[in-house]
C-alpha cells in the first residue's frame, strides 16, 4: 500500500574523509584569488580556479620549477586506450629507461616512475601521455602538537563530543550516539600509520597499505598524526563512532612529510581494497613543502589537478570525500592543493562556537565541526590538538555512525553530503564567519529535531478502539483503527485523498468526534474533524492561522481539558512553544495563540491530561533534557513554569495516563533506544528511567487502551511500524515488539 522508502542519504560506496593534520598549525602563504561568485549551491564546493589544470597540457613537465619538486620522481597521466594499463606502463617505462612504480587502477589512468629529467621530458611528449608531473613534497604536520595529560579516561565527555550531539550551548556533559556506533563500517586512515595496539582502539585497528620506503610497518606510528585521526574517528574514549573498524594506510614518514605519489597511490589502493561501507581519512594540508629546508611553500598552480582528480575518482567510485578546510586562515577555494568540486570541506570551531582563528573559510567550506583544543589519542597516551583536520575527522566519524545502518544502504556520496548538510548540522550558530561562508555546525543526533514532527499519532475513539494516523515518505496520510477495543489487530489502512503532509496529531473532541491536525513541509497547520463520532468520515481541511511571526511550525500535539475543549500545542522551527484552545466543546472557533515561556528551545513535545482535567505539557530541550509545565487549575490558561525532570540525550517523547492516574513517559534516545519512566504518585516525577523491550526506533506515540494498558506504536529508521503494549494496567513492563504492515516516514 505504501510507496517503498527512498533510501535516506546513505553509503553503498566508500565514504572518504580528507582530514587535516591533527596538530596546531598556522601557516601564512601568499594571498590567492578571491572566492567565485555567485555562491555555490548548498552542500556543494566551489571549484578552485586553476587555469593551468583545465587548459590543454603544455609540452614539458608540470611542477618542475616548483620549490617543492622532488628530484627524479614523476607521475604520468595517460590518455585513454583499449590496451591493458599494466602493459602500457611497463612498455613506456622500458622505452624511457625508468623504474616503474605503482600503476593506478582506480584513479586516473597512469603510473608513478623514477627516471632522469631528460627522459622525463621525452616521455612528456609521447603520444600516449596526457602529461608528466614532477612529484611534490606535501605536508602533514608543519608544527609539533602540544601534548596534554597522558591517560585515556575522559569524564565527563570531551567537550567536542559533548557539543556535536546537541544543537545549542551550554553543554550537558554527555555524548549520546547511535547504538550501532559505526559497527560494520571501515575507516581507512591515510597518514603516518596507526599505533594499532593502543588500548583505546580495543583491537579494532589493523595494518593496511604502506607507501613509505623506510622499513616501518603501517601498524606503528612514529609521528602520531594517524593515531590522532583514528582516536577522533573511532576511539573508545575520544571517538565519534566507537565500534568502527580502522585500517592504517601509511603515506607519510616520521617527519610527517608525504608526496603527491604517496597520496595518489594511497587513494588508489583504498579504492581497490576497501571493504564497504567505509570512510577514508588522510591528513593533507593546503600547501607544499620545500624538500631542502622543510619550509612551507605555495604549490605550483598546475600540480593540484592530479590530487583533485584522485578525489573525484573516489567520488565516482562511490566514495564521499571529506576534507579539511585548511589551517592557513584563508579562503578554502584558494587551497594550493586544490578544492575538489565534490569534496566536503570542514572548518574548525572552538568550544564557544567561534571559528578557530587558523581555520580556513569561504564558500568552498561545506560545514564546521569542533577543532580547537581537541583531546585525542596519541602513541604515547593522549594529546591536545587544534586543527581543521580534527574537524574533518569528527565529520568522518559522524558519517560512519549512519553509514552502516540498513536504511543507509545504497546511497551515493551526494546523498551522504546532503544528509550531513540537511539533517546532521545546526544552522547559524558559528560566529566569526564571512558572509559567503556556509554556517553549519556538525550535529550527530537524529535528523529534524526542530523541523520535523511526528509521523504517527494514536487517539481514542468513543467506541473504545484506538485510531492510528500516519504520514508516509511521499506525504500521504493514512489511518486505521483497532479491530476491537484494546485489540492488537487492526483494520486495513485507509488513505486520505490529499497529499503533502509532513506530520500529524489527533485527539477526540468532547462529543467523541476525532480532530486531526496536519503540518505541511512549509510549516502550515491544517485541521479536519470527523462528521460524526466513529464514522471515519471527515470534513474538508481548513487552514489554521499561525502564531505571530513568520517562523514555520514543526510539531503539533493536542489534549482536552476538563470542559472537553481541545487545546493545541505546537513548536516552530526555532523551538518556541505556543498553545491555543477551542472556545467551546467541539467548536471550530479557537482562542488566539499564546506563547509558553521557556528559556531554551523545545523540539519534541507531548501533552496529556490528568484525571482532574489539568493538562501536562512535556518537552525535550536542545540538550536532550525533559521539561514539564502543568495547568495550575483545569480549564484555565495559567501554567506553571517549566521545570526539568531529567534526561540523557533524549530525542523524542510520548506520554499517556496509566489506569491509576499516574503519567507514563516514553522516550527515544539519540541512538534510537526506548526508555520509560512512571510517576510514583500523581503529579510527581521522582522515578528513574528504565529500558523498554529492546527496539531501535526513530519515533514513538502512546495512548491508553480501553482496558487501561498503554499501547505504543513506533516507526524505525526504515519506516517499518511496530507496536508494544503494557503487560498489564499500570505495569512497568511491555510486550515484545510486533511489526504492523505498511510504512510511515521515519
């Protein structure tokens, strides 16, 4: 009956992350051309304007006059041919008296080679060759990091992890994450190696390809940058995705220097050997290095193409690339090592949500993440770093959190980018940005906390049966009712003719007629009601006026007071809360909207009435804490102040009344796990949270059955629908989850 769900932004290919070096670094280079205008579309990088890389190649060797050139080492880009690539590379190497290096099977067709300059010049004009480029020295770590205290245990959560699981400051000293924690995803760390025996990795780190000829294995780390990256991506104490697997691909030496050949060879190796889904992390900075004195220098303008092409090859192969914005305090579009069109570039922020002073900026930056004063793993214990490389590693870990989940199977790199930009970031909280820099801060919690309401709602009919309303992914609204009061079986689904709905709320009028509210994707609120009780025949939709201001609505719930007048509660996309009431039982006339004062922002809300008619409104703030406000007396418009009843990274809630008059609160945490707590006596919330029968859900709704047992209906991340019921009236236990037919929006 329902349209098969569109795969949410997912990874069927490899996710790649180009992260910066995990050290404090400030490098001043010559100013470059300004950013392109107009701005690129959201989530897309602008292209670095490299005239020499887009024009037809000139005779000669690219990059040979650069002060970063490595003598005797070259990269060869071949023209397309039907001949076997290995055979072509061997033949050309023999013809021009070179020592063949690695043949690229997965990036651009070509190979690396060592040969004399005179032979390189001859090779560059061979009819089979597109161009020859001299190898360039690149940087991973131009400055030493400042070590923090040695040790692994971090309590409370490190500030950066604490920050990325909530939309707004202040921090709550907790990091909540999806319970899959990146399990089944592989992170390929292209850096100086990984100290795989580090206790924070729990045996999840292994060795892989090695492209440094110094006799050291990829399972060791003589510099530290790879271990630092791994710690942020997947360390048990400091990492975002605490169950991700990590593979060391060594491309830099103990001085943290690498080369164009090592970078391209490493990327090519990962494409050919990756176990999907996966992420790639490698610490390429935005400048070159003079091999003679180790000083940072601008890269020649015609040498970035091979690096950009390698990144684009990974994108075409299903690999989403995440890059550091850079640590030079300049426009990322001017990065000397290129700004690939499809790479997600990440800038760095401090604990106050300000741009880190050394972080690059501009329209080529896709989003920001913590990068200043970051604690992570190091071969000797732990270390503190400040760099946009850390920021890219946080985004890599965030991608790993959802890349391995079933609902993200089969997504493209563009889907991954869109998921991060649209659903996994907080807008307009980073300070210190230029007007043309996208203002998005990484957010690892469930998508749509403010903008998306509930896709399912339960309401009691006057004949004792519950009615279930739902919205699917295409915006169609459906409803069904229990076969009998308190039954676990349901009628067939019926579809509403109208479409274009995002969320739904339902509650009976005083005369038993069901009232139904729908919210559109643009935040408009519409109402329709049953013509007569239990008829399932509804009036046409009528649009309700919005609260004052132009902020679209996101969530809506209803409850009825002692006089049987319905009250509507809604949050807008800024987390503000409003309420209004019918002027009389069953009336189509409503009071004006009244704001309910709350110091922060509320995302998920639920309303339920006590037996004496007073309504209690419960809401989840931006930090995952649950708050309550209660009518002071039944039927009036006077409310208590909001008071906190506690939480731990709660994402959404639903409430219902037990048979004994106490309230039951059900919560979905940021990882999709289910929890509940029960008032020990009417009106008090002194109880603690307890788990419900395990199930990973994105949304849940609750209502009391005719027999007094509370029923739950939840929607998982695939859109599947599940139900569970209290084992008996007032019980603290629930039955096992049973799947219902159909699909709704997750």
